[in-house]
C-alpha cells in the first residue's frame, strides 16, 4: 500500500492500483477488510477489482471517492468511456462495476483504466491510439502531452513515495502517513 499507493494516500493522486497476495491465503479478505476500515475515516476507499483464479492474488484499488466522482463526471471522460463500451449511468459505482467485469474477462488491463487512476485523458487516448508508442515521455505511465508537466508530476509522485516509504520504515503507520499530508508539501 505504501509503495504503490503513497500519492493517493497523500492526496496527490485520486487512485492507485496494486496487487496483493496474503502470506496466508485464507486471511486475504480479512486483511483487506481491516485495511479498508483503517482508510475510510480519511476519505479513502479500498476495493478488490479482481481476484486471479491462478494465484489467488487480488488487484486492489485505493481511491479518493469524492475526487474520483468528479473525474468520472467530466463530460469528456463520460464520452470517452462510452466510446470504450461503458454504458450509462455514469455514476462512480456503476463505472467501477463495469471496469471489474472487464478485468474479469480480459487477459490484460483495459487501457481505459488510466482514467480511473487519474491519468490525463490525453495520455490515455494517446496510448490507445499510438499502441503505446510515440509518447512524449515515460514515467509512472506513458505521457502524450506536455513532457515538462508530465515529468514534474512523475517526480512529485516519486518524491512522495520515497518520503512515505521512509516514514513507514521508521515506524509510522498508515494513518500517520495519511494525516501528515504536510510531508509532501514539497512534492
């Protein structure tokens, strides 16, 4: 969670996605439920998007619901998702359900997952149209717009992650990382 979700925990990014596999498989769902309870008071939601039938690993999605609803309510995002086969209503919950169904039936992540992670629409569309080639810069994702702005965003996410990992390794728990948003003011 800290390594892959720091920018979301700290409020720099609306959502993050990561894989989780419990050491004791029977405890996975219990651990996820407990983690979700810890995050909820801070406006964060933890959701299982997919469970791998081969490895029993979970694809976890942590997001700031208010921010994600704003993104998904943007007319350009709604039109894009409709072009990708998502049907109305365009509520956050309905769109996440459709994303979950796509993850279950496809071998690879559907490329539109980028909008659910807060990637700029131009980058998601650029990736799809260019088949992952011809990007202006590459960092946390392949960017197709302004490389200077993208690089600054990637650098902020990396600095935030490094700070959170360091604090966590030095004894801070998740709630302390989330509530200490000021540690990433320079990010």
